[in-house]
C-alpha cells in the first residue's frame, strides 16, 4: 500500500540537517510521492529544485496569501514561467487568509485591512487566471475567509479546480466545495483528540473527494503531536481516516492516489 503527501513544505530549513534521512523514512513508509508547496517565488523555485533532484518529489508554485503585502503587484509572468516546468503539478498555495489582519497592530487601521484583503484577492485572481491558461489546478489556502474564497473561485470553476488544503470546516462546507468541482485535503489534525468535528467531516466526505497531506513541518499527527512533522507521518493520518471511513487502508490508498493523479496534472 502506498500513499502520497499532497502538501509539504520540503524547502523549509527544518529539513536542512537530515533531508536524505527524512526522505528515506517517507519512502520506507510507503509515501511514494510528495508535493512541495511554494509560498513565494523563491520558495517555489526551491520546490522545483527539489523536484528536479529527487524523483518522488513534485512542486506547486505560488504565493501564500499571508505574505501578500510582500508580493509584486503582478506575478503572472513568473507563475507562467515556473508553472511550465514538467514537475510542477499545480499552482499555489493561494487563496485568502483573514486570521491575522494589520489592524491588530496599534499603528494600523481598518484601511490597512482593506488594502491587505484587496492584495490577497488580486494575487488569488492571478493564480486562477494562470492556472486556467496552463491547464493546472490550484492548492487553496483559506482561513476565516470562506465566503470570499468560494465567491472568488466560482467564476473559474469550469476551468480550474481547487483542493482546500488542511480542511477543518464542516460537512456542509465540504458539500459546497464539492459542488464547485473542488476537493478537500486532511492533515494530522484529524488525529487530534479535540478534533471530532474534523472526523465528522471526514465521515461525511465521499472517499473519492478527499486527499491526504501533512502540511509539514506543521501539524504532526498523534503520536508525534508538537514535534516536527514529515511526510512519513501520512501513514498515521491514513490510519485515522480509514478508521473513520470504516474502510481498509488498501481502499483508501487506491482512492486517494487515484484522486491525486486526476487533480495534479503531470503527477507520474
């Protein structure tokens, strides 16, 4: 049985000291493909470099919404250039994040919040536009911005699908995402004792409408919670999801890997 880690930040310095060992642990554990996710243009380039060097690694290229204010006004040409690499399988992560707003700082104002949200929306639109041009889908980051995120992706839904990564919303929200032709992906949060609502959503989600990820180095599953996460830990997430879905690990492997191949163009 094999599984994929469809969302990992393998270019982060957290792995600089033991990258080869980390990758071996993943492969030994049956995690045969990993997608390294870009968070800005430099991170995206590093993800591509890893994909070039290591056959099991692929890349997604994009600019994280939380870093929107540091982004150039227009990154479409760079997204096009990076997105044409043969091992780039998606754009992102992109989307909207209103969890921490500039107005939380004493020197900021609500006008700063409006500019921040506008810049995020502009970048999100640029990702969706280029994804449609290149025939790629998008890795979606959404936090405290659900309605705006759904409204922004809806006009593009005929050409671009999204995977709402690190999904923690309820089953009704998953159905709305599914209606747009998009998917959800679950992390180690699914194993947390206090995450019954996430497991309820997993139970309600069709087996062919979900994927698995670590979002490493974050969100290590039980029994590693609080430690550095890594792709090998997909196995623990898979065990929890299979238990919740009352299916075999083999059935989960077949379904999630098939879904990943259908979603991520160029995943070999």
